[in-house]
C-alpha cells in the first residue's frame, strides 16, 4: 500500500513552493463570509500543506487547526510562523485525516479543504471524511474548498480503480462532477451554497478544471 505521507514529503522536499504563497480565491471567499459573524472564528484547514491558506486565515484573526499528513510540509509551516504572533493562532497537527479528525464535535466555524477530497480517497473514504467534517463543524457552519473536476485534462490517465478514480504510479486522483459533489455533500448534511467550475493557477501548479464550493451544515 502506498505511503502517501512519504509521497507528499518527497513532493514538498522537491518543490517547496509548489502551491505558491498566495491564498486561494476560495479561501478569501470563505474568510469574507466568516468575518461577517460576530464571534472569533475557528477553522480547520484539512490537508493544509505548508499552510498558505492557514496563514491567510490567521491574518484575518481566525484560530486555525492546520492538519496534514506531511511532516515536511508542517515543518515548513512551523518555520514560517516561528517568532510571529501567528504562532498563537495556528496549531499545526500531523495526522492522517482518514484515521478520524482529532477534534471535538461542533468545534469549528468552518472546515476548509483545498484540493483534498479529490486525492487518493475512494467513494467510501469520501463519505467517511465528509461525515467527520460534519461532526466537527458547528450547526450552520461551513465547508469550503476545491476539488478536481471530471473535465480536468488528467481525467482518465492511469488505471481506473473506481468510477472517476484513476491511479498513476505516484498519484491517485478522484475526479468530481458537479452532481457527485452535491450528492456527497448532501449525504453528509451539507447544503451547497456556491459552486463554480473554473481554471486555477497556484504557484507552480495549473489545474485546468476544478470545482470550488461553499456549503453550509443544515
Ligand atoms: C493538493 S495538496 C494541497 C495543499 C494545501 N491545501 C494548499 O492548497 O496549499 C493536498 C495535501 O493533502 C495532504 N494529505 C493527503 N492525504 C492526506 C491524509 N490522508 N490526511 C491528511 N493530509 C493528507 C497532503 O500532504 C497535501 O499537503
């Protein structure tokens, strides 16, 4: 079985700026939504990498649990915030999200996941991850992020291991249609509020077809 933490460690070692330093558009959109709420905000950045979006959220004054399976990525995040006031706002956590989110029920105002659910997760894994996201988000809280769409140019490359899921030697991708995303979110108790299909360039990466979304827990 592939050790994904090791694969991601190698990726970040080779390409430490793979996703650049700028926050993603959907992170900014989520933050704009959260700042309208009266109380301090807590956000879980699921698969945060080296934390470009976690840092952006912390700059907005949010408390952030920055969770990733890659030790290398989280070491980079720790180094970036060391000695700054962001240290008290960002908690970097090394964990495999599939083993259960290390967080209490209803403890976040939002879960944010940029290009996370479309990784090497089967349909059953996605169901489990989304149910866990629903558990840790407060009622009326948000789940936002981006997934690779079925129109992405890498769709169909490699061996199909499940419908819309393909394995290459060093990458497994699960592609989402709009209806699949909506169905999975709904199944976990989230209602889609915003959905946009678009191209996205971040750092050294160009994703030619992604779905960005914001959903709200019922
Ligand atoms: C496409 S990258 C996105 C990184 C970050 N969200 C960003 O946009 O800069 C996906 C991230 O998910 C992490 N990841 C993959 N599988 C994971 C798992 N099972 N549990 C926790 N993190 C995981 C990887 O280490 C990687 O940092």
